[in-house]
């Protein structure tokens, strides 16, 4: 493929050629969800006349509380995606669709530059925006999952259009990190997404982060109360669609602040098991074989929680978070079992680390990932498992170590997400260790996207639980942290 002008279903698009890669930015995949379409499922994009410029990113979604990057406030007219494809490709190439993270409250597809992966791996890369906060999850107008439907619409766009960009619609890998990983694993259980992707790579996020219907209704009630519209007669969806975006932003901030320290209970803005878009809990759906035909790779970072709690080497315990951990643990496990668990972590923790950090890591990230892997294996599906142990040579990771998001640095290289962190300088050039681990991770991811099996053994819960460790040098560990895993064997999720 050599031309940056292509014909999509909705009309002609003109992109750019950049160092061996063709790039199209800001392509609408659905109609603007504004006015009466706020809180509603996405609608088809209207065809346009002539040639549409696709050389600039579209607006990012409206950003809500907690965004770590400097950003504009975003726009409700945000449902766009971006495509990178190798210019020299002679046939349809595999496709990687990437879902950004950001706690379901912030983030953007434009933070991830797919040029290097497209150039190195001979694949097409798609990044995208979806609605965030109460516009995408648990809005006040009674629609639980607009953002999930945004993602389905984007995948449908890929199915219907990616061939014109040199991609193969029959070889689509869905992936994401943090909230993007959670959404990737959730989409394994969304009937409308079935057949739209064929492999899945879940990084630092599993499908535990969903609400039951009752929890979703309660979360929506809290948002309406923060808006001063607690659902009394006369408060209609039509009235709510006319609210200024700033009112929604302020109400969401109030709800998040009101969550206090109940860390393990999560926030109010997340997918909901609504019986419709998401008929059942994703873990149960995977265990029953709904993702059996989708090869699945699940990865996590060694110390996910450290970046949220500050510097664990400072001697300052995570005081705001420990009470929430304890409350959630007591609620779910009971006083006696929770106390015994805490004692076991205190006795077996890593030297110099607060045991609550390890407990949080395991409860929120590692164990849910293991349970997803176990569910996929039990259903007869293929699953691989990995852990990222490398410390990137850039702030804040050079201080905090291998914590949440560190793997993004090696997967995406010099993407804008690493040059816009508040209070920190732009990322420096990679050193030898960074380059070595970057080569490992990118080669593994690109091979997976191309349909290859990873070069380490599949995850076998009844066997040695092989886990690839991304570090310099790379290695495979068998059932790492076995003693800690067994502590939770018969316990419910916290």
C-alpha cells in the first residue's frame, strides 16, 4: 500500500506518509454523541462529501477528575480513531487495536504513537477515544454502558474499513493497559463484540472492575445527588442531556472525592453488568467458554500500586489507603481471616516494603489476573501469563521501580504519554537495559499480533504456571509467589 488517500465506507480520507508509515488521524467512527445523543449508544457516522482531512488528531474525550497529564478539557465530539500502517506492505497485515487507560476518567488515543510498532512489526495499529466518566459509564440518565458500545462501534469500523488501509479484518488483536486492559477483558463477555477481534492482550487490568446492576444503580444515584437531581419526578433524561459539561465534571469530582479511602471498592465509573450490553460478569462468561476461541495473553507489573502511593522507600506508610484496604477486607473476609492474611503478608513481604503494598498489589491486580487466566484455561482456551520487572530509566519509574505503567514505556517507546507528565522532565533517551527490554516486549507483542504463540509455555493452573518475566535478561519463572497465591486460594475477591 503506497497511497495516503483511501476510501472508507463514509467517504474519502487523506492522511500522511511519515518515515515508511502511512498515518490517518481523527477519523470519526460514530456520530458526535452530543445533544440528544449524550448518554445514548453511538450512532452511525454520516457520510461526508469530497476528501476529509485526516492529518490531525480529533478532540480527546471530556476529561474528568484525576487526569495525570496536562490536557485540554476535551470535547463531547470525541469518537474518533487513528490508524498507522506500513507503507511497504504488499498484502493485508494484522491489526492491533489499542484501548487507552486512565481509570475510566481520563486519557486519549492520541497519547500513543503507533508508528514504531507499525514500522517494526509490519502491522496496522489503531488507537481510539471513547466516552469517559459519567458520559461513558453509569451516567445519570439510566444508560449504563455507552463506552462499551463506543468500543464495539470502533471494532465494527475496523471490520468494515481496515482493509482499505491495508489491514486484515480477520486478524484483529484487541489490547489495552490499566482501564484499557479492564475494558479488553470485559469485551470478552460482550455479545455485540463477538467476532470483532480474534486475540486479546490484557495488561494491568482484569474484568473484576465491573459493577453489578445494583451497584450501578447506586452509583448513578450518587451522581444524580451530586448534580442536585436525585431522581425525583420531573428529572428526565432530556433535562440531563442539557446540563453543561462542567456540571458533570464537578459532580464526578464530588463523587470520586466522596469515595474516601475505600480503595478496593473502586470508583463509580466503570462497566455495569446490566443484563443487556454486558449480560453477566466477565469472569463467569470466560469460565463458561465465551472466550474459548480467543488466544489470551495476560500481563501485569511487579509492583503495580507503588505509583499510586508515592515512594515506598520514603518510610511514609500509605496511610490514606490502609483503612480502606482493611475495611474492604473485613467486609468480605471477616475479622479473623483478614487478620491472618495481614500477618502472613507481614511475615513474608519483601524487605523494606510495607506489607500493605504487596497485599494491595495482589488483591487488586495480580490475583484477578490469575483468576482470569484460570477461567480461560478451565474453559479450554489458550492463555499465557507475564510479569514486567524492569525499571525504566525515566521519571518517575527510575525512582519508584517497576510499577503501574512501566511496561507502556517499553511497548510504546517515545509516545507523547511519556513526555507530558506533570512536574517531570521529558523522557530521556533509552539506555541499554531499556532498549533490551523494549526489544523483548515489542517482539513478543508483535509476534502475538501476527498470530504466533508466545515463546514461553502456556499458563497451566494444574501445572507449573509458567510466567514470562520481562527484564534484562528475560526469564521464565514457574508459579512465582506461590505461597502468597495459596493464601487466597479459598477466599472471595476483596
